[in-house]
């Protein structure tokens, strides 16, 4: 059973930065970050497939960076120049599929970490 545990959320002012972490018990080929704001549908933020170029939602391109440290079994999401519209619960997700995108189905999910950006 794969377990994912997110951390690093918090409250920041617009223009600030946060780095989210997702510790996992088993490294899978496809990993991603999603977010869900109150009253809105969950949306994909960034996906990472081992040995390939990450993909990002248009709304975060140039501001967010997804990365992985395999020595620490941890996935990261560096978020810079945060905006109030980035406020959401952020979730880490994983899949053993050979390929994936932000539209894929991910069977493994963490419990989420809250990010709040004030103007």
C-alpha cells in the first residue's frame, strides 16, 4: 500500500513563496500535485513522470516547479509569486502507470495540505 503525506502548507501574502513536500513510502513512476478550492472542482497543478519533462497547468506555469528527491522519497512543489487564486487544499497523487498527465486517474492520494494566500 502506497502512502503519501503532504506538508509545507501555510498562510502567505501575495507574492510570497511556499514549498510543499510529499513523502511517499514507495516510489512510483507518475506523481502529481492537485488542488481544490472551496466550491470548485479539483484541478491538476503539475505532474512528474520519471525521466521526462514535467507538465504544468497554464495557471501556474513559470511560478511553480515540481521536483523529486529519490534519496528522501519526497516529491516537492516549489510555489513562487503566489496569488490569492492559488488558495486551496493541495494534494499529492501517485500512479504506477507507465505514462500519465494531469488528466490521468491516480489511485493513490495524500490527505492534503492547506495553502492560503492573502492579498
